[in-house]
């Protein structure tokens, strides 16, 4: 990606030089209030206080029992019950004693009757006792056996009397059943029963009990079924009340989801966060979920509520995850919305787009859009083939394309093609040209068109400038049916400062580092993700999985990897902080990139990830278990720079720069390299590829044909930016179409024919792709002919018979009887010649197969004598 300053269409922040410290604060314009500072004491909001008061004063409800009275519990004067004063406690105690007196009054008539009855029984018992005492005074010596018998009878009688007395006392102390019921009814009038308390608590604190103790899945399903059956019989008023009640319990997030999210291990957040159409308890609506842990208040504002901040407040989960949820029956597919966020951080306020939105308004409008991603796919054959051939070596001839400027409609105010219009033209063109893949520069929603898509605000949405998400799916589907793979540029390295985007999301540096030494990018005036934060890692990796899953994408090219790997990237001394080991490596970013590759290859082993990495960082495209970053391929930036530098030299001076064109082979097999001639090389005064070539018109095109022929023969996969395939003469302009009219000129059309032939050979000849990443697939024949600027080498496949000899003459002087050493005896035939007449060349060629002779050359026992065309490259294959 080019080092381009962000030009926001909304609010923007410019940070340069000594102003970097100020960059840590968000823009203070539009709907933003604050921030007033950091480190100040957080206060409890009025909303919070009000909620606390409501939660502790359930309304007393008297039972319907006869003889009871209605009472209310005393209202606390403080915000929290434990703060009540001693005087309040006395008042409460006084009221409680009053209640007790009333209870006594209610029970008095029955109690008096019971007491009299008990006293009567006690009097009878007393007389019986006195009589028994008198009888005990009889002299036993005078009575004999009769005395003993009488004594036994007396004892039995006394026991009976005592039992009767005890029962009387019990009746007096313990009230009967009727009295107990009267006392119970009175108590219920003073203290409401559990059912009443629970109902009141649910009403005053938004069903907090149900949130803390949710029903099991079976119970919830029964509720849902019952609600659905009964919904038709409810009045409009009851239905509206039911909708409000339903909104409280809706969620797509389980406890396990939240756990994975907080651990940084949830890779499918797009199924849980954002906006989702759903039915909850028989009610249709939209579920919203957003992560804003430092928010004091979050609400959903949209066209369904007049963009009112009070109508649809969100509720924070009670698990300290920082996730806010809401279910809104009034929202529907196509509804526009944002999140209003008021932060704990000094009252900062902003209206943010949804980080997980599947669709956005067309810029410069900035609202998110509720959208159903369901679509119809007809690429089953491609997907099966992709899976079957996942582990096989295959050609990658990639056409890099910017959706907004490939073709335009001049008759319609020069507008860009839509996704569906591209689907009509692009697959057929790529097939005609012979490319195997197309790489789209970022299609994710971005506010500033001039950023080319590299300043992303809508990470989960294809840009609405060109159609709907389903329209983009249709384009990919059409490409797959035409046997064309799709690679997307993906930007996890930075994001812009636009107010509606990720920056300062909840009034804090949530997605980015707070320290500008790690969180602000000086080249692009943008913000760097905090790769050490688990939730941010989950967000980014989920985003990569999203495009592979929902859009059937075949690969991701990761932008600006070098800027992620180094803490001192594009920074001066003192502008960066070393890691814990004292080095300049960004350990958190390294860990993130490894996890990203492990995840996507684990779920989609038949895709490819490609790193745009411009340094000598080791093992970028090696497996993580070997200590690598785990990418499938890496852009060979060194090859691109060296090759373009060499071809810009006047041919007469190239003999002094032979090492420039050959140096890449010294490290060509340290990585799985892709050879790019990308968009970065045709902008900002660098000129179009054609105009980098020296000489007159004929020599420019001859050099360009030789460059492409050398590129396709060099080890590695290939990438070419749009327009270069027909030799566009002007630099790329994102606001204009490619200069397609130039294909009416013979030289430009003949460049197209050259590319067609090279792509056809590349796919047909296994030696050109089977061992692209292995040293066994390449062998120098001669690297030392500086004077003639000629190099020659062999490309090898799995089978010896597939070997191809490549000879490059990079001066405009033809060479005849030029002897080349070959490995074995035999006959070699020319299968490609960049100087052929059909390509616009002088048609100097080897028209007949050339046989070997036993003349030692280049360390070989046998050799052949060739005619090498001026400024030309020839491929030969053994017959």
C-alpha cells in the first residue's frame, strides 16, 4: 500500500511532528463532547442513582384475606439501604411495632375466650388436687391392703389431673388454628409474600432476576412457543407491552461466547455481534450487540425511532464483558442505525457506526444498515475443486484490480461499474487474458475514495458504492463459475480517525493503543490496532474468517505487514519504545499474525494468505510450528524494485548492472514468493510501467515484453496491476477508467497478446509452477555474460522431460550462433519468443528445432547454437 495521508470526508485529525502527543485525543467536532481530560474521578450518573433507588423499594401488596390491611414498606432516604441513618432505623422499628399492635388487636377476641376456658379448667384441677391431699392423711397401718389399693388409685388420679392441667396451660399459651390463621393474615398484610416481591422487583429493575437466573433452553423454547400461539389473540396494546417485555431477554451470546471473546479466541463474532434479524418469543425484530466497556450509556438510534437517543437504550451485560445488547421489534432489514455512546470518560459523546455491520450507507453518508446476508451460490463445482487440489502446486497468475476505476460509464457521469456489471464483463476478460486469479484492492467500506480502500471503517461490509453484499457475492460467484479465484486485500494494520469509525470508540482508545508511539501511524495519519488486547484480536481474526466463510473468498493478501512487525517502522529515534527484550520487534503483532494464519488455515486449508512484507524478516511464509509467521506466500518486493531499476537503465549501461537483475535468485527460495508489479509502482509520479522503459516507442514495448517474459520465467507466482497488461501510458487514476481506447493501437493490443501467451504457457508447463518455491526447480546456465547482457537458466518440474530453457537478451542487438550449454543430448524447440511478429517484435527467431553438439559450454558436455532476438526472451523445450 502506498504511504498515503488519510483524507476523511467527515472529521479528521492531522498529527505531525511535535503534535503527535495531541493526536491521542479524538476530534472535537460534530457530535463529540470532550474528552476533558484523563485520570479524573468517575462519578455515578443520575441514571445510575435513579436505577439504584428503584431497585430497593418494591411496592407492598396486601393479600386479599379478610381482616387484613394494606401497608407499604418505609422508603429509604439514601441511594443505598446500607446508608440509612439511625433515626431512620428507629422510625422503621416504630412502624413495625405499630404493625404488631394491630396484629394483637386482630387476634384479641379469640384470645380472651381461650384464656377464660383455660382458667376454668385450671380451677377444677386445683379442687381435685386439694381433695387428693386430704385423702393422703389417712393412717396406712389402720387400713392394710385397702390402703395400698387406695394409694395406687390416688396416684393414677393425680397423674390424670396433672395431664389435664398441662393441657389447659398449653391451650392458653399456644393459640388454636383459627387464631393462628388470623395472625398469619395480619403478617402477610405487613410483609408482602415472595411472589409479590419478585413481581415488583422484575418491574422496577427490568427483570434483573430473570437476567441473573435465566431459564434453561427447554423452558425458553416452551415460552417462545406459547407466546407465538397466543400472540394472535392479544390486543394491540398488549402486543406493544409484550414487545417491550420481550426486548429485555433477547441475546445471541452465551456465557461461552463471552468467555471466548474475552480470551481472544472467538473467531466467529460476526454471528453474535452487530445487528441480526431474529424472532424472539414470537416477536420479529433486530438484535443488536456492541462492545463498549467504558460506556456509561449506549442506545441504538436509527430511522425506526427518529434517531432519538432515549427510545432504545441498550443494556450492559452483567458479566463485566463490556457488551451492550438490545432487541428492537421496530427495526427491520434495511433499517439505518448508529450507536449513541456516552462514555464514563468525562462525558464524551459520539454517534458511532457498527463495527460489525454487514452494510453501510453509501459514502459520504455514514450510517450502518441492518442487512440479511443470505444469498444463493452456484459455485459448488469450484469449491469442491478447490478443496480437492488444496495441497497441489498450482499456477497463480493474479490480476490486481481496483473496483472503482477498472471501467466506468462515461455516458452516465463517468460512474463506476456496479458489482453486477463487473460480473458481466470481468470473468470473460480474465479468461481471455489467461489469469487464474483476481485480487481486489480493499472492497471493505471506506469513507474516503482516494484511500483506495486502505482506510477501512466497515470491516464486515463490501462498499455500498457498487451495490449490496449480495451483489458482491454474485460477482464472486460469477468469477468462480468462470474458474477464476478471488483474493481480497485485507487491512489489519491500521484504521482511520473518522468520527463514525473505530477510533476512540467508547471515549477511550479501545481498538487502538493509547500511546501514540505504538498507536499512531505517522505515514498514513491513522491508528494502529492494539494487538495485545484479546477482544481486538477476536475482532480482527473473526473478520478474516468472515470473508472466507460468507463470501467464499479464496485468499487474503495482508497489507502493510512490515509496519506491523516493527515498533520503529517509519519512526525516528525517540519516537518508539523497545519491547520487553529491548528490541524493535512488535511481539504482540507477531503473535497475532501467527494466530491469524493458524486459524484461517485450520478452518479453510484450501485458501492462501499472502503477506505484503518489504523487509528481510525471516520465515514469513513458513509454518508457525517451524517458527515462521505462517503465511502461504509473500510479495517479493526486492525483486520488484531491482527488476524495475534494471529495466529503467539504458541498455548500453546494463552490462554494469548485471548483478541487479540476477541478485533475486540468491534468496528466491527462502520464502514462497509472489512476484508483484503492483499499483504502488504506477502512482505519485512513478509513471506507468510502459513509460519506465527506455528508448523510443518500439524499444519501450520491446523492453516491456522482455520484462513480462523474464517475470513469468522467474521462480515464484505472479501479480500484475490492471492496465499494465495492455501497456497503459498514463499513471493510474482512481477517479478515472483505465484507458481502454489504447487497445485500439497495435502495440498495446500486441502487449495483450504477449500476456495471453505467457499466461497460457504458465498454466500449461509444469516446470514453470510445480517447484516455484524450491531450489530444485531452478538452475543457472550462465550468469556472467555482462558484456552482452545475456542471462540463461533452466526451470524444472517434477518430471525431467518438462524442463524449460530460458534465454534473455536484454540489449537491442540480435545475437546469432550464441552457444548455450545443455544438460543432455537432444533437440530443443522454441515454444515462446517475445520478439515474435504477433507480439509486435522483429520476428528474429529459431524457426526450426536446434540439435545439440558435443561442444562443452557453460560446464556442460553438450551445447546448442541459438539465434537470440534483440531485446527478446525465448523459451525452449526439449523434444
